[in-house]
């Protein structure tokens, strides 16, 4: 073998040996096809890539101080992600809060319940969003709060008969009473408030329906300019809209003196994990982000060809409506995209972010989320915070919790074993 080839083989095997222990948690898996697009589940076939620089301004200058990051680079990245991935949100207008009840004892006095409707229109017609809030009964002042964005309507998600009835979108894309729907998990309210924190939740479909063609029934239609019939290519997809709903909830918390509006953590799973990543990056009022199984388009590096890709996400029959129209440009061209998931993580800095993944959730590329967190670490360090501090992929069940946190549960897509305990620990570390 010529010397040059021998060296190449040596270098390649060294790289593979180095990668192997890092990714051993995620065993290779036979390839698959989704929406006619192949899916790679073999680490060695992920491909080579270079991530866009974080600590470099668009004018080429290096970002060397926290001020330059916070005042200049951050804004550049927000704009890039708006234009190329999720789409710009408008400033809310005509929003009002209708407080139905405040601090009413619930769960045998173990929690205090508040219910609010956030109206998005002056005439208070749909769309509007029902927020239910539970606080610890013995709080002596405003409390930190975990705001959950949910696939379930409030009345299906919480075993409390006093929760106001809502409406949901069914599989046929009709709006039906939530009581006719099926629950998607249950929220253990008492367990949360026992930690000394509040919990609030709302149904994402109150803000924007989750289907192709749902545009006419959600908030986005309300913001079309006169004469405009559809959103521009850089305007909000549903994920931006759901995140915008979170920011409206924070607007409400700013008016409620029982909640510490400076200590709001936001939590979402899956597409709602993508939502909390983006909203946390966009809205500096968010104090902490907990994104579970956010995967492609969330915390997983898009340049890695493993599991779902931008091409899968934006394929016409799947989820193009969740993103800016511009995102489709990068489906078959991801290495040219000016954005990737490490930027989404970095936008949350210096605020804490916890990434939860599952070791069998290969579609969401848990290792790609870990690598995005590693890549975002220099930004946390520049701001005097601590990233993961490790480049070795941790086994399932062993959280790494600093200002960036990473926890891979032993299981698949969705809530997994240990998630809540790790979340409580992370919240207590940073918000209590
Ligand atoms: C699909 C989609 C994912 C998304 C998930 C979910 O699997 O491909 O990107 O996260 O749905 O929201 O459950």
C-alpha cells in the first residue's frame, strides 16, 4: 500500500475508533425510507460537515466579549434562524387577558388554581388560548414556574373537574369539544407544586392548528397585511406561532404578582421541544428551556445525516407548515444552510438549557443533540457559564447538569424514565 494511502487508512481508523465509544449508546440500525426519502441510521455514514461559526460576526470579526455576543452576534443569529428556519413572528396586538379565577384551592388544598383566557382578537372570538396555572399553596411570595406547551387540551391533561372545557382539532382537522378527544398523558400537578414551583399549561392547537392548511384557523391569519393572502417565505410557520403563544403567556405572568416572571422555565416535547428551543432563543424573558426529544429542526445538528433530516421535515406531505417556507431550500442542501442546531442552543445562553433525549429515539438523533450542545459550549463559556464540560457521550440514565444540561433517558420518543426528577433537579439548581 502506498504510504499516503496507509496514512489515510490509519487516520480514518483513528477517527472511527474515536467516534465509536462516543456513539456506542446508539447502535447502528438498518436504513429506512420515510416519505420516499432514505433515512440513515449508521454512524459511519453520517457524512462530513463544518458547522457555521458561532463566534464570528457577519463582517468577519471574531466575537471576543460577552457584550459583542449579546449586543451583536445574538441578533444576527436570531435573524438568520427567523429567515431560514422558523419564520418571523409579529409583535402581538389586540391581546387581552380574561382572568376567570385566581388562587382557588384545588387537589384538596394541595395547589392553588388560576385560569385565564388569552384573547388574540378584539372581539374575543377564536383563536384564543386557555391557560391553567397551579401554584404551591404555602408560597410566601412570587414563585418560579414551569410553563408547559401541550399536545393535550387542559381538561384532558389534568384530573381536575374544575378545569374549563376547551376545543381540540381531531385527526379529520375538525374542531371538536376536548371531552371527545383522547388524553395524551397526564400532568401530575401535585408532584410539581410540592417542589415549590408553579406549573402552567396550554393546548398548542389553541394558537395554531397542527396540519397542512391550518393557517386559516390560527393566529397567523390575523396578522396578514391588507391584500396579503398568504405568508411570505420568511414569515412564521406553526412552530413560531406556538412559541409566540408562549410569549403571550409570559405577557400574562408579568401582570400576575403570584408568579415570578423572571423565573419562567418553558418545557415542550418533540415538535413542541423544537418550539421551546426557538422561543427560548427568541424571547430573552424565558429563564430556562427544557426541550425533550426536539430532534431535527430542534437541538439535533441538521448537518449530520442521521435519522430525520430537513428534507424529511419539509417534504410536502409532512411538516412544511411548521417552518418558514425558506426552510425548504435547505432540504437537499443542508451544508449550505447558514444555520444549524448549535446556534439554537447558543441563543439561549447565558440562560440554562436542558436537552432530554431517548437512547432508542434514533429518528431524533440523540447524539446529534449532544454534539450541538458541545458545539454551543464556547458561547456559554464566553458568558461566564458552564457547558457540558465533556465531549464523551454519556450513557442513558446519567445526566450532565451545568448551565447546559443533557439527559438521555433509557427509552424512546416522548416522556421517559427519570425525566421529571432530572427536570426538578435542574430547575432547583438554577431557579430556586
Ligand atoms: C414527527 C416528526 C418529528 C417531530 C415528531 C413529533 O416524528 O418527524 O420531527 O418531532 O413528529 O412532534 O412528535
